[in-house]
C-alpha cells in the first residue's frame, strides 16, 4: 500500500511542557486513522503541524514522500490545497455569508467562473443537507450547522487528506449523525483521513485503525477488527477509567 | 526591575519590524485584492470622516477663541488668523486627524483581528492555502495610508473654517482680511503637515495589525490588544511627529534656500 502521510519522531514542547515526546505513525492511502487521547494530550497540535500551522521542534513530516517539516508559509500552500483541516469550531469567516465562505477556496485556488462556483456550492450544500442557508451569516447558524459548513468549506477543493479535529464534539445526536454521514461519504470517495475525537461510537464506526495518544507517545494502535475484544488503554479510556 | 519591560518593548519592536518586512514582501500590485481594499477604505476612511470633522472644527474654533482672548491684551487680535491657520496646517490638522484614526481605527483593527485569531479564522485563512498578510494586513495598511492623508486635508479645511467662523463672529475680524491671511500660507506649510500623515497612517495600521495578530487566547486578550493598539499608535504618532517635523524642516531648508 501507498504511504501518503508519515510522521517520524515528532517532538514539540510549549514553554517547559513537553507535549509530544516521540510520535511516529504512517497513514496509508484511503485509510482513516482515529486519534484518541485525553484533552491537552496534543492531538490538535499534532494535526495542526501536518499542515504547517505549528512547527515541530524535532522530527520529520512526509507528505507524498516529500519532507515538509522545513517548508515555509509559501511552500505549504500546495500542501494545504491537498490536506484539508476541519476546525473544531468551524472557524467560519464571520463577516462573510455561508456562500462567500464556501466560495473563498474556489475563488483563491481555481479558475472557475461565477456560475460554476455557484453551481458547485449549491450542489455541495444540497449534498450536506444545508440547502437554503447560503445567504445567512455564520452567526445565525446553530453550532452544528456551523461545523457542517466548516467541513464543506474544507473539502470543497477535493483534498486527498482530511484532518478532522473533534468534528462531533458538543453536537446533538442529529448533527453528530449528519457529520458522521459526511465523513463516511468522503471516505467512500477514497479520501484519506485522520479523525481526532472523543466520541468512541463514531471512531469505532468510521476508523480503520485507532491510535491512542498518552503522555507524549502513541501508547497503542488498534486495528478495526480487534476493536471489539480490545481490553487495553483504549478500552480503559473509553470507560472513563484513565484520563 | 525595568528589564522585563525593556525586553517586552524590544520584542514588540522586533515583531512590528518583521511584520513590516512581510508587508513589503507581499506588496505587489497583483496581490492586492481590490474588493477587500475598497471595503477597508470605506470602513477606515469614510466612517472616520464625521469624527475627524467634529474634532477639527472644534479645535479650530477653540484655538481662534483662545488666541483671540490672549492676544487682545496686546492688541494682537489680527495675528489670530495667521497663527491659527498656520498651526492647523502644520500640526493640528494632520496630527489630530491621525490621533482620531488611531483611536477609532486602531482599536477596530486590533479587536477585529484579535477576535479572528481567537476564533481560529486567521488559522483558517492559512489552512485554506491563503495568507493572512495578504488578506488581512495588506488591505488595512493600504487603506490607512490612502485615507488618513485625505482625512487630514478635510481636517485642515474644516479646522480653518471653524477658526474663521469664530474669528469673524466672536473676534470681529474682517472676513476678507482673514481669508487673505489663510491664503498667505503656502504649499510649504501645507506639505509640512500633509506628508507626515503617510507615516502616521502606516504606524497606526502596522501596530494595530501586529497587536491583533499577537492575541493568544480569550476575550481578555482581545481587550488588552485593543487598548494597547490605541496607546501604542498614539505614542508612535507623538514620537514620530517630532522627528518628522525635524526631518521636513531640514528638507524645507534644503529645498527652498
Ligand atoms: N500556542 C500554544 N501555546 C502554549 N501552549 C499550547 C499552545 N497550543 C497548545 N498548547 C498546549 O499544548 C497542549 C496540547 O494542546 P492541544 O493539542 O490543543 O490538546 P488537545 O489534545 O486537547 O487537542 C495543551 O496542554 C496546551 O496547553
Ligand atoms: Mg484539541
């Protein structure tokens, strides 16, 4: 299988706090890797580093065989078109309508004409059950809808990898279900993904492998087929026995 | 005891310096997003106009009144026209207009950018493969540099107008005499004040953008950045004013004599 994304001996510290001590993993093309860990264990920082929003202190990041660890902002632009980041809160531009938010990546990175952009956006909104909201400002949407629009904006360019940062955190069952369907749908289309979540049912449903992050290391990696009978750290974590 | 403050200050200067560098490296015509620029020109320029006008008119009126009362004792009332208009053109118009923009726009820029940092919108701009310098910083700095000088011209005009109204009505000066004195000021007097505003505008915008981008977390951070932006850009204007006045004075000497 093709390795699409690889992290080698990733280390990162903030102040005196060593958040990541030594993280290494590979992401195969087409797979979905779950990333689980207590809050503050460094999941977001790890994801952010993959698209250059943070710089690792030590270690290397490879994307499509290319070492991207020392890329500058300019060099990261093509990488960011291929690796989408879905922000926890949606991170929508609050001065722009839903439509303008979705048009932003298209206007900046494609040569599509206005009618083509409009068609693409309306189709996508339809697909994600958001039709009719294009003229609204993000502030008038519910938290769940904001997250769904945020997801739509992240994937509108058709990325190869999607990094989800707690996409279902704080959502009602309906929106959780919607997001889960969106993730499943994207996976069926062949996108590779990393899913950071606390939501065990969603992780068990969607992920092919689940990595458990603890004290700066990947303490455990479990395959989907072994999930049911697993009784290690991940099981204890999901039962609320360890932080 | 003061070493940590000094360190913060040096760090601040370094940060503003490197933002300047990024600004100039992004400054090319094809990278300017015209819609964003016009939007900022409207927000920064057009919407500051009422504030600048009120400040300038009242400054002109008060100056006229004060000098009128003060000079009357020495029979110097006729000098009011010259003194007041000269001070407005060379100092008060440009400096007060810039200070008003620092208060209104500096605070606005810092709080807007700060909130965008807190809500991860700045990260989103980067994550979507675009540059916050180009999308956020560039339009604001350019809009400031374009509009503040124009606002200063407005301030000059209405300030002198205010002075004239008081001069004519309260001090009983002859309108034609006053007008003649106003027109005695030449291009030198005007440009000595006018050209300073480009620098003031740049200081306001770059300092406010920097402080906004530096917000770490939470609403408290946004509030602090807002206050700091107003204080720092005002101080920047005052300090800059002295050196720029000196500089333009040297240039004047060199050009005209
Ligand atoms: N910009 C930052 N400055 C200082 N500390 C940070 C910063 N970003 C993250 N941290 C720290 O790193 C740790 C991991 O953060 P994060 O990756 O957000 O955790 P989580 O696993 O909950 O997503 C936290 O303890 C946080 O305090
Ligand atoms: Mg997180």
